[in-house]
């Protein structure tokens, strides 16, 4: 436990130097929210904190630099990621977490990888980081935030579905590229929750 707390402090110090003040504040918000959700759902607090801290560790770079770094390090890129390079920060972030922050925990790496699009049948840690990224205290623009924040501590799967629905609605309204993984994740959780009703 002490080792992980020391690790968290080291990561915070490094990130403070690398990220913009706004991105760093968001990162802290996600880490703290992830820990709160981990307490609620009896998930490992240290894993939640580290995944929350590192989820956007590649966001210090712009999209074209992220793309170039993915090429340099032979990180595979899907067609969707090539059309929307902003999605690539998850893959580069997972790579940086392993190489620069010595994170060997596969669950943490997986949570970083799917924190933007989600994926069907997510682990509890993956759900926690995905939801924490959306509801952290400094977020204010998304619709239905009060309801989603409440639901996150009542039923995380329902909160996940609400976030996915709002994300897809926003992407359709703005004409932005919709990643297939987000649609698959939405369909999975919609079917899962309809089966429970």
C-alpha cells in the first residue's frame, strides 16, 4: 500500500511538469473521482488512482505528434483512429504508462486503453475510469451531469449507458466521426440493462 501511495506521489509530480495546468487539474479530478468510485464498488483504490492519474498522460502532445509517436513506436492504429487522431492518446498513453511510469499492471493499462470509447463487458476498474473521466468535478458542459453523477454511485452500468447515449447523441449532432467501439459498447450495455428490466 505504501509503495503505491509513493508511486502516486511520484506520478503526480511528473505529470505536473508535463501537462498544462488545466489538464493536470482534470487528471487530479479523475483520479480522486476514480478512488471514490472504487470505494463504492469495492475495487482496488491504488489501481483506480494510478489509472486515473495516467489516463491522459499522452495529452501533453497534440494529435499530429501523438500520431507520429504511434508510428515511431509501432503502435497499431485502426481506421477509426486514423480518421479521428484524438482517439490515439489512449494507446500512446498506455504505452507511456508502461515505458515512462513503469506500470506493469495489465488492468490499469486496459483501463487507460478504453477510457475514451469504452468496450463491451468492461471490468470494474475500466468502468470506474471511464465514468470518472466524464463526471469529475471540473466537468460542466455535458448534459445530464447531475443525474449521471448521482447514478454513478447507485448503478455504474446505468451511468455508463447514460454517458454512452449522451456521447453518441453529441457526436451525431455535431457531425463528428463516431468510433465503432463506442457504438458496440452502447449496444452491449443497452442489451445488458434491458435484460435486467
